[in-house]
C-alpha cells in the first residue's frame, strides 16, 4: 500500500467539505504503511485557539524535531470540514499496545477540540457527525469492523498515557455503526431556496448596466425577470444583430437604387454600390454600439 491516494475520495463520501492540503498525495513519514488495520481517533488539545481548524500547521509540520509532521492523515474542523494531510504514514500513534495500532497500520484522525470534558464549544454536532461518517467511510473502504475504530487512549502504551478523544468511545462506536452514508449529513448547509429572490423584484440600473444594455438609463428599474430573460450579454448581441441586419438592408437599398436608376449594373458598379452601403451600415453600427467596451458584464 505505502501511499493511499484515495483518502480524499473516501472523505467526500461523508457529504462534508473536504480540503486537500497541498502535497498530501506524496506526504508520509519514512516508515511506510503496509495496510490499514485501525482507525485511531484523536483530539488536537489546542488550548483556547479559535477558528475552524487552528491546529492546521501543527498537524502538517509537527511539533519540532522531536515530533515532525504529518501528525495525522486527516483533520476535522469544528464545522465538520475534513482536511486531508497525508496519503502515507503519520506520527500519531506513538508507543502502542499492539502492532496493529502503530502508524504503519493505523489511519489517524485529529479533530479540533480543547479536549477537556465539559469545555464550551467542543464537539459541535456537525463535527461529531462528520467524525462518525468519516470513520464509517473508512471502515467500508478498507473492509474493517466498527471495533477497529479506537481512541488513542485505548491504543497507547502504557494505558493512561493519553486521554484523547475525551468523549465516550463505546457511544461513539455505536454512532459509527448507525451511520447511513446515503443520508444527508446533519451539518450540511441547506441549499439556497429558489424563491429567495422574487422575479417581481426590481434592480436599479447602474452606469455599468447602461454600458452593457445600451438601451437603459441610469436609475431605470429593471425586473429580475427581464434580467434573467435578457441579460446584458444577450442585450448586446441583440443590438449587434440589429446593426448587422441594418447593414445588409443598407447595401441592398443602394444596389436596388442603382439598378432602378441605370437598369443594369456592371461588376464595378455593383462593388461600388456595396461599398457605399457598407460605409453607411458601419456608421449605423458605430452609433448603436457607442459606449460599449470590453468591461461589459458577462465578458461581452
């Protein structure tokens, strides 16, 4: 196995946002992984640091020469966002009760938390839901059992050396067992409703809108229904097509007048008439598109 570059794909099965830390697909400790036998749960114990995942740099780079990074394959922020740090082994296990728990066989998850029972702000529901769903996805991916999900406090040697994570692991394993990855995540952000903006609402035309639409004036009121049906790019295209049609009509009129006056045309006369019509059409086109520029909305 050595490097498992499917970790981001597995994380996305949770339904929570996934951030792939640059370089994660080739990041590892020198001791390469041979297979996955354990999922080891941790908390960061990062004091009173605020934000979604303030332990980002520590998990990525480690804690100095004595404990270099990466310190886990995954991190989980307070929002439930999952950070993918490494595809190879990570320095998260330390001295363990079994070889199955060592870093060459264990995927580590460092969830952001102060780690003191009862701390306000620790373990919000989206984070716990994401944590359980990630463990479930990893179980499915590697053919493991729910009993293979262990806290660092359960795998460390000697017993009592570690206290993370500070929640009840038996209750957490029951939660992992009950996860349905096909169901909507508890902490998912609801999509914006289609009727958040009514098509009956109006927009006040700005100077930029005038340059885009051409036919509008600053201060005019435009309904969102009209904006949807005739956005600035479409309005400009309609004006250009109108001008081109006008160019064709001008050329045809010059040719028709010449035929009417002379009864017949030589090739030279037809060319001269076409050029005269084209000049008239270009003048009309310039008037229609006056004021347009490359900064019009929609890249028009």
